[in-house]
C-alpha cells in the first residue's frame, strides 16, 4: 500500500505527460513530438566513446588518490527509460574500489547491467581491462551468434558460465599502459 502511494507521487503516467509537457520539460517534449532519426550501433558507440574514457580517467584519478595499488574500476552500463518516455538511454556508472569484485556478485546485484572491470596499478603505470560481462540476456544472444562478436568477449562469457572468469590471468599488451 505504501509503495503504491509513493508510486502515485513519484511516477507521472505517460498520458499526463502528453497533456502537460511541463512535467517532463518542454525541450524533451518537443524532441519526442518530432520523428526521430535512426542511429546505428556504430554511431552510438562512436558518440559515447570519448565521454566513456573521460569519465574512466576521472575514476582512475580518484582511485589513485583514495586507494593503494592495485585498485579496481567497475563500469556499469545499463539501458534505462527516462520519464517514462525516452527509451534505451545508456547510463554509465563508474565505481572505484580497493578490492576486486567477483563476477557473480556483479551479475547478481545488477542483473540488467553490463560490467567492464579494470585493474589499475598506478605503481606500475598500468590499467588492464580484466573483462567485459554483458547482462545475462545479452550473453545468451552473443553465445548463440558467437561468430558475429569479438572472440575475447565470447571467451569471457564462456569463462563466466564455467565459473572461471574471476581466476583468469589478464593478457597484458602495450595498450594497457596508462
């Protein structure tokens, strides 16, 4: 009963937003009123990549100040709906932590999010992507069509399913240097 009461106060139904665009904001209402151009996956990734790395570097800076080496950064990626009207907005959350989280913990706590896990060792000047783990539904799709995806991503998903993702040693390359 309390939850229903809170929902009625916090969530504005779509029908009311259309009648009163000020609830969502005139600018957003105007954008949604017009026909939306399609955007390819490549265009979306290209547009979000600079901001992703900018925010990742801010997380690295924060981690260097707050933690001893090595420390970890989890980047959570999740599709969300804003205001009940704008669908599939990608939201990124950057979590800096001293300890390495288990993949099972990430998948269990945030089942609808993708996770990138980085290990940063500021003493050595390295930053290594340990893995990218898509959400469970996307993982199933990727495994069904594994020849269409990066082999490393497929390998990480298979390792997660076998329970060995957390024990794999990262492959270092020249791109892992800070």
